[in-house]
C-alpha cells in the first residue's frame, strides 16, 4: 500500500510539474486559435470530445511502447489555461503508468521511443536523466499536428519498474454557448 501511495504521489507531482512546464514547450500555435504566447491553441472542442482525443493519443503512445504490459486505468482530466477565462478555455491532461509483464523488457524502450516518436509526428525536445536520486531517464516530445506534449519517465529502480506518462494538450476553447465541464 505504501508503494502505491508513493507512486500516486509521485505521479501527481509529475502531473502538476508537467502541466506548468510542458505546455507550449515547442508546439506551435495555429492562427486564429485559443492559444496565447505561452500555450498553443488546440482548437474548439467540448471537454468530453477533447478527453476522447487524449485517450486516442495515449493509446497510440501505448502501442509505440511495443511490449506487453498493463496501463493504469486513470482517465483524462480537465485543467485551466493560464491567463485565459476558465469558463471558455481548458486543456486536457492524461497521466498514466505502463507496467510491463517483465521488468527487463523495459531495457532499451526509452531509446527506441526517442527514435520512433519522430516517425509518428512527435519532436523529441528533451531527453536525458532527471535530477532525482534514482537518476530516472525521461523524454519530452511535442506533436504540433495533434497539439499535445508528452513526458515519459522510466522508473527503472522502483520495486515494480514502469513508465510514467503525462500527456498534456494545448489550450482548447469550448464552442459558443458551451461551458467547461471539469472532471
């Protein structure tokens, strides 16, 4: 139980850090979009449809991991866009964990993702070891077309080695007359 609580706290910490540092770290803004100088626009959508898109993008990332394992059941959530009206603008985040059937199977996955993500429209903007005591390997990639960023961290020294993923969208605007439903 203590390990699960610690992993959840770490994932939440990663989520909050990622939300503040990931968005706009290379994604370009599209003209006429809801984005500001700091966060790219992702277009107009309801939060529910945007969350469905986040799940599709996460599924594509799951497939790119390319080994057998299990993903956590956490669904997407809705966040605010800094400096924007929270009643009209939102972003989607989706934090999840991939645990392989066999820990050894994760060896080399991060390097393979670094190579394969660009073949699928992602630009790797950061790759290397973090500053934690475990010196985890992580990468950050942006997909300008999909208006998403992802941060993937390989927790090799955990009791159960895994990958933690945090997917964050650009800034969406709700359609005229719509409201931002938070979930």
